[in-house]
């Protein structure tokens, strides 16, 4: 296994996890065994990645901002980053709307199947509606108000507050730029060193990635709903998956055109992060690996990646936005509601803005979908129609989110003349170097 590339190791782990779960599902004790003795290792793996997400953002973003030396460089990079993210999100939503309008998957659902799905997942839909209602009742500037934390330690205690941590890190970095270099040097050296330690921790955690995804996929198989429900929604799932695959092709093509790097180079470089995102359904949990792959395997300067990627993990949700567009129209079709062109333009705007507020954690897109449905006048009860296949689609759209982050990082790096050749580091480079010196 050690001789294989990481993405092949992860793929083998995923495949073996699915096979293992299917074999054990034929035994009465199989599902319980996986839940009690296999799933915890997957949870531990995800927790280890989440453990370093906030320290990584703090260290890398403060380092990245302070490395810029002046405010003009920061504003230029920030403007390019946000505009590029918004552009790719609009494209993703548009692709989703085109696909769902052409293939009309919602019209294939029979009334009996609809009633079964609503009955099975009505409770989950109600919980999601209640969570979304809290966001809908907030004022128009609530997102701006939530951006500024009242206590950085409180904000850093939860991965769902990433935007607040990012705000503090950027603010802190700006403060370092504005004071004399002699005074900021000690704190800068601290965060530079902290960043290197966190990156080394990522290398160590990734040694367990094949085993972590084995446990995650095995648990997913035994906890999945009945096959009949998946078959009823296969058409919808294929539409979402097709749109997400098109987005990955779009990223690879844009990277090839603007950076002169081949699509194969880009996809090979980011594939371990894609597979990890697929397994965890969390952009935040995958962020440490995304940063390592983008810097070491795609050649993006740390000054760019440490700024662009943490922001992308929270505001760039192209896969989630595409899914929201398809899901909204699909539910409308299932209920026999005809959406006007204006209503679908509203979906584009709402899904784009909602993606900015989505937390980089599993299932967050479902909460934001309620806001998209409400804007378009689509019954929120229709959420129950798609809960059965939401988990696997959540895995796919998270992979697209991560791919989009990496693509934008390469585009911004190219525009800043900070895109170079890959410089791959082994997990024990420093140890081997010390051994050779002795």
C-alpha cells in the first residue's frame, strides 16, 4: 500500500469498505458489528481532521495575509478571489437549471412513491424547516452581523463558525502589516512555525486516510435507506451527479486554458482531496488536505493558498448551489408546479447568495435549500422527497466544492504570478534529513 499513490489507497479503502459492508449485511449481526466496531474509526478520522481545521485557518491565513506586506496586495487578491468564486457559482447554478429543465426528473415520480417518501422522511424535513425558519426570520444584515464574533475563543470552538474565524485571522493579519516589522516579527515567526506544525500533522493524519474512508463507507452502506426509495429517485440523482461531473470538467478546462496546466495534471493533483471530501461530506474537514495538495502538488504559492482556500471552504459552494437548483425545480415538478423564467432567475440569485452562508459541514446545504424553496414558492414539505439520496449526493457535491476551491486558487495564483512547479514533501522529510546528518 505504501508504494501506491494516496488517491489509489483511498479508492481501495472505499471499495473494500463497500464490499465489506455488503458481505456482512447478509448476516443478522453484520450491521450491528459495523455500527459498533467499524464506524467509530471513521468518526475518529473525521474528528482528527476537524480538530486541526480551525488552527490551520488561523495559522495559514494570518501567515498569508502578513506575507503580503501591504494592504493593496491584500485587496487586489481578495477582490479577484471573491469575484471568481461568485462567477463559478452562477455558472454552477445555471448548469443545474438547464439539466433539470431538459430531463424533468420530477415528473417521473408516482404519487404512491411521493407519499412513501414524505412518510419516511417527514420528520427530517420538519427539523430542517425549523432550522431554516430561524435564518429566514433574521434581518437582511444578519449575515454581516454574524461575521464579526464577540469572542474569538467562542467562535473557534465550532467548525460552523469558520467565517468568524476567517474574519479574525484577516483582521489580525492586517494589524500585523500596519505595525513596524520589528514589532510584528516575533508573532509572525510563531504563526509561520505553527503553520508548519499543522501541515505536518496533516501528513500524519493522511497516513490513516485509507482506513478512515473504509470505515466511513462501510457505515454508510449499512445505514442507507431501502433500495426501493433509491430507485424511485435515481433519475433525480443522475441529474445532480451529471451536473456535478460537468462542473469538474469545467474547472479542469478553465485551469488548462488560463494556467496552461493540463486537466490531467490538475485532477491528479487534487484527487486525494476530492476523494476525502467524498468520504467526509465536509469542506472544512477536507481543507487541510486541500491546502497540502494545492501547494505541494499543484504549485500554488502558500501566500495564495492560505488566503484563497480557507475563504473558499466557507463561501464557495458550487456543488451545493448546483444541487439546490436541481432539487428546487425537481420538487416543483414532483408537485406539478410550473416555474416561470423569472422564478428560476430568482433561484440563481438566491442559491448563489445562500451558498455564501452555508457552513462547510455535512448537511448544511439542505438547510439553505429551504430558503431557496421559500423564495421560489415551492412547498418545503418536498424536502422529504430527496432525503433518501441526500447523503450520497452530499458526498459528491462536497467533492465539487473542493475542486472549485482548488481551481480558483490556481487561477488567482496565475494572475498574481505565484503559480510554480509542484514541490512534494514526504511526511517524514525532516526526520530522514536528521538521520542522514547523524
